[in-house]
C-alpha cells in the first residue's frame, strides 16, 4: 500500500552478535506480508547511496537516491535479535505517521522465506526492499544491525547504528525529519 508514502515524496548493538551477514537465497515459498513499494516521485531526491533494490513484493525496483524525505529507512534481518525487537516498533511508526512520513524497510543478507515468515508472525507489513547481497549496508559502512536512516526534506540523511525503542525513535524522527510522531 502507498499509505506510508507521500505522493510528492517518494548501529553498536545493544545485544551482541548481530552482524550484517547471513545466508542469502531466493527461496520464496512463504507469501510476503509486506506492502508494495512505491517508486520515488523524483529521481533527484536524497543524498543516499545510488543503489537500486528490488521491492520484496516484486514490481518496479526502487532507486534509493531518488527517495524524498521526510523518510525513515530501517535496515534489518530476520536472524538479528535486536532487529526482531525493533521492527515492530518501526511498523508502529509507519502506522502512526501514514501520509506524513515515508517508512521503508530493507531486509538485508536474509532469505525471502525467513523475512516473510518473521513479518507475518509479527504483523510487519510496511513496504520493504530486499537486499540479499547487502549492497546498502556496504555502501553505508554499516557492520552491525539494525541501522536506521533518517532523511529530511532536503535529502540530507543521518544514519543511526543502534536499535531503538518507541520513545527514542520518536525523538530521532522529530530531530532528523521534522515530523512529530503521535504518542
């Protein structure tokens, strides 16, 4: 769904052991719980790395450098414990800010089945990109997971390298995107 996308807008670990590496694969037996991805409205959007990733649900690939803020991009994997705790909080952010903030997930270094199973089991349906080769974490120099990227309206971005709870996420969204999150 495009509810998390505006029409004109297109981590040291708290728990040890999450690195951006795991098996990749193209298995796709588990249906995707994630919403479709909307292509950015403008190809001159952000200062994000110029990487194009496939939408988990298929359809047109998304060029991250074309993403307009305000936006939040959460980079996660199903095998990462802190990611498994944080991703439902990111989903709540997407639900609370629909129409005001683009919230996008990037499943990295994972298999489709593991990611889809996790999303379905935890009620995560936000639009998600699939990055089994870990292109984005490599371009950002992100070793551990999760990572969250905040993009403001000018395209400037801030990379947060630690997992967050809802209060910290709300504060960082306001600070780096200018969007106030209802509590």
